[in-house]
C-alpha cells in the first residue's frame, strides 16, 4: 500500500471533518445570537447552550486542523523486516486468522480509511493497542483485551 496516498486520504477525511465542525460552529453561533434564543425567563438557557455548543464545535475544528498539520509534516519512511513499529508505520497483523491493517499516526485515532480495497485503522502510540504495537517486530505476538476477552495478535509485516 502506498503510504503517501494513505496519508493523503487521512488528511482528506480530516479536512471534511474540520469543514463540518466549522459549519456546525457557525450554525450554533448563529442560533446563540438569534433573537428567538433570548431568554424568556431566568430558567431559559437556549442561547447559553447554543453558545457552548458553538465553542465546542470551533474547538473541534481547531484541533482537527492541528491534526491535519501533524499528518502533513509526518516523515514518511519505509520500514524494513527488522525494524520496530514506530510512528508512521503501516502494520499488518493476524487476528484469529484474519488480516488487519493499522497505521500508527500522530493523531486521529480510530479513523477508518479504505484505500486500494483495504481498510486501515489509524492508531496513535497513546492508544491501548498502539502502545502494545510500538516497538514490536514482525513475528512478535501481542496480547490484548477486547470486549472482556483476551486475544492474541501476531505482527505479520511493517512497512
């Protein structure tokens, strides 16, 4: 899989999320300042709630923009068969006979990207699975707990 294309797909996905958050922030701000949002009495908090929502959406847009910058400045390198998992690695694991692909990124953990008819899940080094994979090499086994059950993953390849 072409990592620059994968990173470009992640950035495009994040840009869409950022744009949606900006639109939502603008809509919530407009609602908070609308004449109909003025309080009818001391218990009417519609305008205040809309302003909190606008602030949260704006903050989300800012944070997503920062994550985009981290991906755009990420150094793309090829990992060899003896290299350990690190930031920027595309990791193929065997999970109960099924193949899974994870990209270790600087943010956007949990983002799923489909590229070249393959699904890739973005993990951060701080996530539980990301922590387990960091420093591993092909052939290493990782024990994780998912939904109360223990599973074993085997690192197949790193690129």
